[in-house]
C-alpha cells in the first residue's frame, strides 16, 4: 500500500482561524439562577437598574459632621443621632455630629466622616458629646453613590464567561437569575483496541500491549469545565463499521463529536474513512509539537450538521490540541469572543538547545527565583509533564532557548478552565 502524499503542515493560528469560522453560536439560551451560573456564558447584557452603592455611605465607624462645624482640631460637638448600617437616619441638625457605622447612609447635611480613632467621647446630655482631635479634610471617608456602578451601566456584557466575582457583581445589581448560552452537547469517544478502562482490569492483570485510557479522563473534565454537557461513549473498537455506527448514533443529538486517537494515516486509523462515509473531513498536519494530526469535519443530521473533531491519541498531544483548538471552539459556540489564551513574558532558567521546525509547547513550572524550569521529558506520551507543569512555553519554530532568555508563558489556568 502506498502512503498518501504528505500534506504541507498548517500553522496553528491558521488552523484555529479556520475552526472558529465554523463555530456559529448555538441557538437558544436558558435562564439559570445566579447561584448556578458559574462557568456559563451570558447570553444577554446585565444592565444596572440602580446605583451601587445606592447612596453615599460611611466607609468608617465614626461620626458624620458638616466640615464647616469643625474649623479646628479640638472642636466639641453634641451627638444628635445614631445611624447603623441598614437604617436611614435623619437630616443632620446644624452644629452636631451623628454617630455612624460602616455602610450606613450619610445623613442629609453631612459632608465628612470622622474616624472614631480621631475622636474622643465626652459626657453630656442624651447621646453625649464628641471632641474632634484631628482636623478632617472635607469629604473624607464617604463612599459615593454610584462609585462602583451607575444606574443604566452595562455591568456585564453578553458573551462574558461567568466566574465567582461576576456572580457577586450580578447579585449586587439585584439579579437572581441570568440568561446564559445553552450548554454545548458533546459526544466523547476514545478509539484504540489497546485501551482498558481503569477499574475494569487491575494493573497486575493487564494483558501485554494494553494501556489504561487516560485521555478520556482529562478530556471529559476539560469539556465539563467549559460548560459542556458530555455524553461519554467510552471506547470504540478499531473497526470501520463500529466507528461508523458510533459516529452516526452520536451525530443526531450532539453539537460536537470529539474523538481521541485513530487520526493518523495508519491502517488501524479508522476515523478518517468513517467520518468521510457519513459527511466530510479535513485531516490536518498542524505545525505544533506535541500535536500534529488533527481532524475537523461535519456530519449532516436532520437539521444542519454536527461538528466533528479528532484529536491525536498520544496523551500530551491530545491534551494540548484540546487546549489550543477545541477549547476556543467550544467557548465560541457559547458566544465568547475573546477565546485566545493570554501569554505573558517570563524568564527561562534552562537550556533548550535543539530548535524544532514546528512551534513547540514546552511543559514548564515556575521556580522560587521567578524563572521557569523545564520538565525533563518532553515526549508527547509523557503525561507526567502536564501534571508537573503549571503551564507551557509557546516557543516559535526554529527557536533555541538559553538560560535567562525571555520566553512566552501560557498558564494552564488560561488553557484548561
Ligand atoms: P493513535 O493516535 O491512535 O495512533 O495513538 C497514538 C498513541 O496514543 C498510541 O501509543 C496509543 O496507545 C496512545 N493512546 C491513544 N488513545 C489513548 C488514550 N485514550 N489514552 C492513553 N493513550 C492513548
Ligand atoms: Mg489508535
């Protein structure tokens, strides 16, 4: 059998752009409670119907006064009222101070808050008197109405991915439920007759040639972190008919079918012919390391088509092609615009003497000296590198690295969540 001619390698950025061109946002949003919205993507702007804070309030425990009533340190004022957080108080009687607590509204007429540490309580009728020991700047310690959010402001825009701070922010403008994109429905398959599920066979009874299915675990977890509803179809045997049956049954009810393994062009690689018999497929050799083989296709169904993506089987290749290609795609399906992981400048504390003609993603970890250490084995099958590392260096093609060099670092928090 003659091997097919080698296709030219496709730059990663070009592959991503082509993928994203297919990522039309999913139709249909749903309403969830703000409690349940962590990790989801807003389908609608959140507009504030009020100022936050709603009125001027005190940033300190102390006294509210008119600045003009305290012309110099040592002034003494009678205390005319007491205002705790949650109560409104009365307009401030001229020439008096109001006892006030953090978060309580500043009474009408007051323009300055005195910290209680700058005051001394003196005896007197009613609520007593207070001596001001430090001359206050007018306006001090007042948190202004609308200082955080003004009425009518778009606090969170459609397409925002929600994390805990955003949930609190939405709650601060009174939203107890939110409109979010529906979850992408993703079917997950592992291919390979060598694969065994942990739990099915104990390590000491593994037959020669068998390995545990590790990809299934990180792929499912990464999909779930991205808000997907995952149907896990488990392991598909390395047979054309079985692969076709599995893909056909998944395509009807899923937005995306994701497989790992079987996308090379070996005789045991059935993904390409199987997807082609049901729809269309492009098999790419992507100029990245680890990575390289990656497939994108479509399988038509009653309405439209299901997306298909085939990842390489080697665990680190699978992990990184997911992070750099599938993740942005799945976020874009939910309406996220900015899907590029943020890279930052960092210092390499190691030598990488051999340049590669592909763009490399080296597993590294921060050290206490503020630099990056390299995991000793960068092979695409060594998943320890991904667990050990806290991110990757995005190293351009043809680039060697010497100690002290500036490199681009992408944290796993940018790639996995
Ligand atoms: P393939 O892409 O199917 O040629 O597989 C490439 C390599 O990745 C082979 O060594 C496979 O045994 C390994 N591999 C494939 N799928 C998995 C998986 N789900 N978990 C762990 N290793 C895998
Ligand atoms: Mg295989």
